[in-house]
């Protein structure tokens, strides 16, 4: 094997993170998460105004996304999110 061929074989294939694909996957993850939270929170906050309900839901949603959904999507769909450049 020539030195150029072995250098090319040792070099990893360039990839590019696809924000569009990441956004689509997050939509599929966020939709059931927020729907479930709404079903859970609304009966417990009956009579509250919308901004108060939102104040309860947002921290739960953010924590779920940062430490749950986003790492799961990045780990599970690594190949799909980082297609080869070229």
C-alpha cells in the first residue's frame, strides 16, 4: 500500500452536523413530551391562568430536553445527524 493510500485510509471521513435533521428529530421528541406534560399539569392546576401553568411546565420541559431528550437524540441518531460531506 502506498503512503498516500494509507494516509487517506487513516483519515476519517468528513461529516457535517445537520441542524435541519436535528430539528425534525426534536419535533418528534418534544411533541409527545409537551403533550404528556399538559395532560399531567392541567388537572393539577385547574383555575390557574395560562402564564402560571406555563411557569410550571417550562422548567420541567427544559430539564427534560437538556438532560434527557437532546442527549438521547444525539447518541441514538449520530450517523443520521452527521452525514458525510461530499
